[in-house]
C-alpha cells in the first residue's frame, strides 16, 4: 500500500512525501509525479516498516530509485535506522551494570555524527574578534544590544556586562545584567556608554523577524540611537551583512555596502574593519565575492 503526504519541506507547496512499502509502489509514484507535474526535487521517499531490518532492507532499493529519478530520500528515517542499529550493537557489548539501559530511556540524537565540528563560522569568527577587542581595551563596564547571549555571557565573566534586548533573558549570572529594551529607544543618556557592541543585530530591525514592528528605516534609526548613547572616546563594535549592493532579504535581514555602512556611522572614526566571506576573515571589502559579514570597530 502506498501512502502520500503533503509536506512543507520546501517553500513549494507541491512537495510530496511517499511512504513506500513495495517495489511495485514505485511505478505508481512515477506515474503520479508525471500526472501532477511535481518537480522531482520536491519528491521525498521513505520506507514503510516497523522493524530496523525492514527499514534497512527497503532503504537500499528506495535510495537507488531516488538516485535514478533525482528524488529525495527522507533522511530523518535513515538516521533513525542508524540509531537503532547502534542501539542494538551497544546492547550487545554493554557490561556496565552501574547504568540502566532501558527502552523507555532512549534519547535519540540522530544528527550529531558529523565529520567536522558543527559551528556557524560567522558567529564563531565575529564573536572572537569582538571578544579580543573588549579584553584588550579593558573597559570598566561593557554594554551590548541584542548580540548572541552565549557570547555576552562569556564576556560578562571578564568584564561586568549589561545586555539590552526586546526578549527577556531567563538566566541570571554574576557579572551579567539584563535590561529589557529596544535598540530604537535605548535606556541610556546621551553619551553615557563607553564600550558598546551589537553584532548581527542592526540588519534585522524593522523586519518583524523577532516580533518587532515593521519599519523600513529600522536599521538607520537603530544606528542613530547607538551613536547617541556612545560616549566621547567610546568604543563601538558592530557587525552587519555586507554585499555588492544594499538589499532586503525579507524577513531574514538586510545587507549593506561598505560605503553605506560608513555613511550611516558618520561622524564616528573607523578604527578597524574586517570581512568574513565563507569561513575566512579578510582585511578588505570585496564586493565581487557577494554576500559576507563586515566587522567594524568605531570610536567617537
């Protein structure tokens, strides 16, 4: 028997998932795909079964069919198959009586078998860049608006840090103070903040992604507010997406040209600039490389 499900794996609403039981189902699938004119890259096949052996046996010829017709194999199922195979192997070699091993305690982590350590190169590189600046400049206090909370948590263990965000931080930690607020209306006096960071934040303002109100000038307004609160001789660390032209990737973020970034932050003095393309940091803006991330250290 063949089961068909509409799925939202891609933005295309014609994506379909087929639960396949027998090889004869493949003819029915191919005919239906042709009749409905669904793009092959929007077709997902997964095996029907209730045992690891059934899943594994059916997966072999289903994967062959996917390769042949440029369909997609529903990978989550293959990962689950691998998990239960590993569980069976582990049960056989388990001799440790100090730890219980019961079916009701299974906790599948099926996406962690990777050939490299998974990380976001942009956040890894930009956070390290900013941390180095803060540690070197040794401010009495540091303030941040909306950056990665894990990064700010680490900074707070070396420098007392206040983080401002529209979404409350639910964890308390010594050295870290949270203030609920908006980058469009920061809770500080003019020229009050001597050390300030906002990494991968400005580009989101006004697009509604994080529950904020729509504002097509959100990025420009947030930069004006940041400049307002920065103290004379204060240090500002900023990162934003950069591109060959200003773009709005609704509702993810905006991207900026270097020229527009420098225009927006006038009259602040640019002390340092770095650019992330892929997993590498470059000294110069290279618009021919397309989308990247710019790191900017300004001083008032």
